[in-house]
């Protein structure tokens, strides 16, 4: 298959250029102006931005075990609709991904059913129990790109230290879900004014911050890297900033909901705003934005966490944590970071494509000759209103229903194959 993209305004993390892109058998063969190569398909990108496909370091595809919420096929299509051409699935499935055979099952299924590149994370501990290390080495042979007990923290500091040393030997990142379970005390949302008004028990920021500091200290002590995921508090951002200045090998991500919402979204007992870590307050939201601006937070992950309607349509305390994220992530990043906070579109490419590919050691993150053709086209003057019922994801648990966005992913090419053309799946 030969594709020629004409009149592309190409945005990489380090430069913008106007050129044509010629793709042959999945690879970008030529990138320059005035190409007249013969192609099976010509795409006119006039008026659109052309970006490397987005890469999500953190999502839940729920497959195997919870296919009523999402599966590899629907999850990958939802990702593509949001402009993601590569996604990292968290291992808290049923069975959990703590051994080679589950990794093989998922990657084989993804090979057949996914429309984007699916990368798998393995667990840190067997059975996500936080007691013994999983079969990391064998899972690495089977293809995992990271280890994490996401959904649960590794409470045992000794085990976390061993995991960091071992993962470093295997050259894969350890992704830390930083939360001290002993500090939750039955809370269901951020501790603060809104929780008090609603009469809901709050979760102290200290639950996230004590674990963030522990993992930074372990990284410093061992000299090995750690990646802190879904950072949500101002203090956690400050701790990571200080650690980086000291040369600690810590990287971090935050999610679109933490820079676009506060705990006020929980008003009216809105369970679609219930997540873990919980939505915080305005000063935290602003700190996340500054962290993304100055590079303290290296990247944006979605934490796409689909749930069935019945798991959200209940009392706030009982509702499950998480929101769907793929289909709104880029629009939110553009609206909050670019339009409202003066980020450049190149910064989004860095945060949502280049940095994740770099950390994970996977292809992508940049459009250049010789690179894999994972490409997205963006229309920057397309108004649309978020309607979760129109999501491709099986689940609709989004707090962004009714939001008005101004930017849309219109075309998605994965491995040189057109997955979405003019907003329609091929
Ligand atoms: Zn998590």
C-alpha cells in the first residue's frame, strides 16, 4: 500500500514543517515538499495538522476478564478515535498479567483484533498481592514493556526496591501507582471543602504523597529509575521537581482530568467524576499544568478506565473508580493546555507521543523518513460537543458530557494502514 499525504503541516516535538509524506508498506519513505510519487491513496491534508500518532502509557482494556466493560477490539478502536496509535494496557485483568501465558494470550488477540499497537504491562507482584515478584524476566521475553501493580500500590517497600532493581536489569520501567492504603480510611473523594459539603468521607493527599516520596527515595537509594503515574497533587509535583534537580531517575505522568477538573465535578454525587487518585482542588490543577509546562511531568497518560453503567449508577461510596479517557484526551489537552495556558502544539506532541515512546523504548513519537507510519491528522477548527453515547468505547463513564471542544482527530494511519478516514473507520 502506497499513501501520499499532500500539503501536510507536520508537527514534531522539536519542529514544524510544511511537506508531503510518502508512505510505502508501513514506512515513511520520503518527507519533503512537492512529492509527485504514484500512490494507491492520496490524502489532502490542507488546513489540518499532521502529528505522530499519540501513545498512551496508561490504559485499561479490561481484556481478559471484564469484557463487559471493554475489550481489545473496542478499546483499540476507542483509542484510534482519540488519535492514539499505541497504547499500554495495565495488567489488572482477570486473570492478572503476572506470567508469560497471559501476556501471550493478550498480544495474540491484539494482533488479530486491535486497530492500534497494543503494548502490555506486566504486574510487579504475583497475583497483584504485593508479596512476591512476578515472572518479570519471562514476561519481558513475551513482550511486556513495563511493570506495574496499577490499581493497587506495592505497600511492601522491600519488594518495591527489589522490583526497581530487577526491572532496571531488564531495561523496562516500573510504573508506580503511588498510594498508601493505610491512609485511605474509607474515603471516596478528595478531602476538602466539597467532600465536607457533600458529606462524603475524604481521602487525604498524604495517601498519594507519602508513597510518591517513598518511591523517589527508593530510586535515589538504588540509583534505578521509577515512573510515577497519574500524579494529582501539588506537593507530589513539587517532590518530583526537587528529585529531578537532585538527579534522581524519576519520570512522571498526569492525566487530562487532573488538569481540566477539580473535586467540584463530584457535586451532585456525580459518580462519573469519581476516580483514583481523586480529583483535587484548583491549586493542584494549576500545579499539574505548571508541572507539564516545565517538564517535571514528562507526559500525559489517559488512565482510560471503562466501567459498566451499573457500576457507576449507584451511591457515590459504592461506585467504582475511573473514567473513559481515549476519546477526549487530545481535545482536553488542546483546550486546557494550548488554548487556555499558552502551550505550543509541539508541547502536546512531546507530552503525548515523543516522551512515552522514549520511556517505553517503543517505536513512534516522531515523523521522519525511515520511521513507522503511525500518523494522525487533526482539524483545529472543528467544533463538537462531547456525547458519551457516541463513544466507540463500550463504556460511557465520562465527566465531560456536554463539553464543547474545538479540535478533532479526523484521520488515523497505523503501520501505514488507514484506520480512520474523515472521522469514519475504514
Ligand atoms: Zn492507578
